């Protein structure tokens, strides 16, 4: 059936151009070419201390790969809860990296920029009569959302709790039907070939306050309290107060990322140093840190700030030292560093 209004432009996922014989030969074989086990291998290397959340991600990826999801909804809708710096956004980047070969091959919408209701037009396009309404522009990267016949699209709604009620209402239609019609009425964006991820730290502050209060109690009483009222129930109650039941009901999986624990810090520092060495590879340079130098970055670390704080500490403390040394000694390709009296030093 053709569209009665020729002005309406529907952005659909890329469809297959295979012949009927080719389709018959491929019958029963998954159309998506990514391998969930490859995605999980990278996630388990880089996302530390989040086994429960990653197990749910693995289930979701297998369902998407099997390709029998409802044709009238997005492929998956996943809400990731947890404090800052625990790996929620990084999870989406790594999934994108394996599926597309690039960590930025997804559409990211920062909901913090949509805190005011009148910014709802940034998602749905300018309403009729406003500048830009005829163009039908929005924040969405339609190519990243549409994906292709062999690869699913990926979209991330970051910091969901910062969005206005009006924006969440518009998003609810996307989760329900897999489509978003811009306010101008000239374009509909199709999310049905897309994995939707949402992040939020809603409940994280309440959970931390609860744990801080328990710290004043004897350890045995702490365990009893946590058994009766687990941290997950605190987060769940705050989430239910923040988001309407109608919105929550349209989410397939709600994952709770745990605060970064002290025993995970050494591994997280290793990951950040590995990333730095990868960036130095194109200059044919590398760095090595002693155990004392590595410990310099995670000792007295405040777990409330998560892994992101470790990465920032490496940027502001280690990278300037390396930059000055490389500029002064351009022939040097390998550097060893130690920590002495609370300071990083280059070993001769």
C-alpha cells in the first residue's frame, strides 16, 4: 500500500536485496553477522566487576542474533542503572566496536541536554510554524539507528533521568511501536532494526547513603540489614518513583551495575594503561610502570567516582610527564616509571 501523503518520508532499516533462491538457501541461518561470544569476550576483558549485568547483556545479544523478536518493536530495550564510572556507557561502546569495528558507530542522545520541556523538539523535530519544521531535523543519527540487514542499529539514551516528562513520553512511543514521527509530520524514523540502550544513575545516591549509614553498625548487623533490605530494592523503589509504570513496562531488561570495588582497581588501572600504550603504538613508543607507580593511581581512590576518575588521574598526572619527556627526548621509544615519595618519576 502506498503512502497517501507523498510528503511523508519514512526512514526504514536497510532491506535485503537477495534473490528468492538465495533467501531460500539462507533460510534458518541468522541474518546478523556479529558473534555474541566475541562481544562478550571483549566486555569481560574491559568491564570489571559487573558479572550479573554482563550475563543479561549476553542473553540479550543471543536473542537479537536469533532474530525472532517482534517486528513491531525495537530488537531490544535495555536500561542500565548504576553510579557514575562503572561501565554503563562503555558497555555500549564496546558492543559497537565489535559489531561495527568502531566504538562510536551508534547514535548517542545526551538526555541531560533535554532537561527542559521545550527542548522536546530536539528529539521530535521542530513543531509546525517553528524554524526548521519543514526540514524535519532532529538529534538522531538515522544511519546508526537503521543499521543494515546484517548488523543491528544501536542507540543510547544517556542519563535518562535528566530528560523532561514530555521527552520521556515521546520516547515511550519509540519503545512501544519502534517508530518516531517528527513533529513536522514529514518523516518517521524506524527503530525496529535497532538495539536501544538507556543509562541512568537514578537511585545511586540513595543507595550510597544507605550504605554509608550501615557502615556505622557492627558487621553482623550490616549483613542482616542488607539481607532484609538489599541495595537493589532501594534502587528499584527510587526508579519506580522517577519513571511511570507505563514507561518501565516497555523496557525488556533493567540491569544494575555495582559500584567499583577496591579489588577491581588494579585491573582497571591496567586497562587504562593498555589503552594509553595502544595510542602510543603509532609513534612506536611504549611505557612500563612499576607496581608502586600503578598503585599510585588507585591508592586512596574514592569508589564513588568509579573507573572514570582513574582515567582522569592518568590523563592529568601521567600524560603531561610523558609529553614533556617525548618532546625533549624524541629518540626515546620505551619509558619506565616509578612512584617515589608520592610522585611519578621516570627511571633512567
